[in-house]
C-alpha cells in the first residue's frame, strides 16, 4: 500500500507534462503546407510545424515565425506570434496568412490533412509536406 501512495504523486507529475494540443493528435513530427484558405487556393508558400509541446513555428511567404499553442485538442489558440522582418513581394499574402492563422480556434487531423477552422466558418487546409 505504501508503494502505491508514493507512485501516485509521480504519476500526477508526469500527467502535467502530457501534450494535449493538436501536435499530440497527429500533427507533430510533420511539416504542414498550406493549400487553401476559405476554399480558395493559397498561391504563396506557407509552412507550419509543431516542434515541441506548446509551440508552433514555420515559414510564411517572406519570414519565419513562431508562437505558443495554448489550447487542448481539438481547440486551437496561438499566442505570442512573432516573425522575422524581411520584406519581399509576398508580404500581402503573408499578412493574409497570419491574420487567418491567429483567427483559427479549432483543429482536426485526418491522416495527411490538417484543417484549422473557427466558429465564423473560416477554414485553412494544410497537407503534410513530403
């Protein structure tokens, strides 16, 4: 009985470290390439990765970016989004991408497809990059 009592606090400690974000439900260890926003093809290049628990990173058309992922799956909430400050011809597409990304509130992973959406009916569709 004493052994059980001593291991329960240790189990609780390990549970605190468990990743409950979309990364733990099939999105980790992959690079996701944006295919469309709201049903329209996204012509520029935007990549999304989940490098560690509670973090996102990627490459937008001009800049690399990172942020914090706070919500448990299937919810999706990015805070502290930051990006490098390079200029290029794709800055307008990049602004559109970032605005859409921070507006997403739900996530779904189905095989090689990651869908981010929100309650207003907006949607971003990513596919796993080769």
